[in-house]
């Protein structure tokens, strides 16, 4: 009760920031054009103080969900200062959208899987969200449901803090951060089939992992801890990480300086693509995308990526945490989504790029 009361007071303070003409980000943007990016970072950090970055479950439960959940996709440019820009490093820009909804549960996206014209997104508050890929400005119907079975009772964010997702065939593997556990589900109904809290992950801090997870072509899994800056731990599982007794090898991952990993996936050629995020007082959220070769099968082997794109400066970005790789028309497509932390000063972005060889 105390937590909810305090949060609502903080939320009211944030709402005053949004509605005060002197501080309204949208108003500043309309009056001063490109000024929006310059003021976004201080207000984001103010929001972190007011909302403690991690919004409590009360935000999603403060009112009943709508009978029909609708999502609107508003197109945004890759760079507001250069609307015609269509290249970012080795990425060709194919589109970006800001997502808004009549359903407060849509947000907090920390994991993503794109397949068959739809996106399956996982929220760090335990919601699984299915929505069609953007096809215009008209609102589209989406589905939102809670994962009923997991490390603890549903409705408690700490027990449903999803940070990573792998989908293969009829199965989905989910990484729970607070529990440092991997659960495997039948993907249609999300009925659990196996779960484990691997010994190799037990010493990871509650808020550090499993932040990213990727399945290799031979059936092995790589699971990454978020880390605290500098090298972070990674575990190479010989098979299903949700199966008890699967052997594991400890590795290390070195992100770009000042960044932490937020997601990972495998490219069609077998290499890893890694999404890394940083947050700074003036730059706000920035991200680096890197590509790395498969790790050596040796204890404490080091994974180091090569940068292929930087989301910084006037480039559109937010708290980029989710990554999915698909093939489309002979091209390798990267979908990237942001986690808005259920924070009114942030955005849920969905971005689409083609990898340029």
C-alpha cells in the first residue's frame, strides 16, 4: 500500500512536468524544432529519480484493461535532423514507429521475437504481447496476457521480470532476471515444459541477468549477464538451459566501453549480433550494435564484438533492449524495440533495419 501511494505521488509530479508548458517535451519540440533531443536526457534522468526507473506493477493494474487492446504505430524518422537518412553504419533503415495503446500493459518491452508478420514481445513486468507488424497508421488489435506459470506467483514484478527470449520450433525459452532462471514453454499456450536455475548463474546479482540469450545453430545456448560495466559473464550451455543437468561453460563478454549488453541473437551465417546500451547525463540512452564470432569452447573464453552501428547524437533511440533477426526477401532483417520502463517520459519504439554486408 505504501509503495503504491508513493508511486502515485511521483507519477503526479511527472504528469505536471508533461503538462506544464515550460517543460512539456512535445511543446518544446513544436516551438524549437530539433531542440527535443537536447532536453530529453535531463528529463529522462529526472524521471528515473521520480519513478526509480523500474515502475511497480501498480501501474499496469491501476484500472481494468480495455475490452479490446489497440496499438497505434506512428512513423518516426531515423534522424529528426536529417529526415532522409537511411544508413546507420552497416544498417539500412527500413522504418521506425512509436507505439501507443489504450492498454497500459503494453510497454516495458525487454525481449522480442518476430515471425510470420507478427511480433511476440515480453515485458519486464511479465506480460506477453502479440501484435501485428506495422502496416499503416490505423490502430491494430493486439493481445496481452500474463505468464501464469513462472518462478513465483503472477502479478509480482520480481517474479516475472523477463529479460530474454528465444523461440525455436514450438518452444519458447524465457530468462527471468530476479530469479536467474530459464523456463521453457510450449509457445502457443505458454504452458511450462521445463525450468532450471542453473548453478552457473546462481551468483549473478538479482538485477544483472539473464539479460540476453541466443540459441546457436547446433542447439547450444548462450546466456549473458548484464554486468556492472566492463566484462560480464556469459554461460555456454551444451543444450537446453531449462533442462536440469545441462553442462555449462563459463565465458566472458566484453561490450563496448561504458556499455552493457541488453540482447543477443544469431545471424544466418552463425555469428552473434549483440545489442548494448548506455545511459548518460547529457546523452541520455545510447546503444551500440556489435557482431562477434562464436566463442571458443574454453573456460573463460572472451567474446568481443565489432561495432556495426551506433545509436547516438540525433539518431532516434530510447532504452533499446530487445532484438530479433529474421530473413525477408533474401535479406537479413533486424528488428529492435525499446523498453519504456512504463515511464511517461520514454517511448516504446519498434525499428526495422536490413544488415548491409
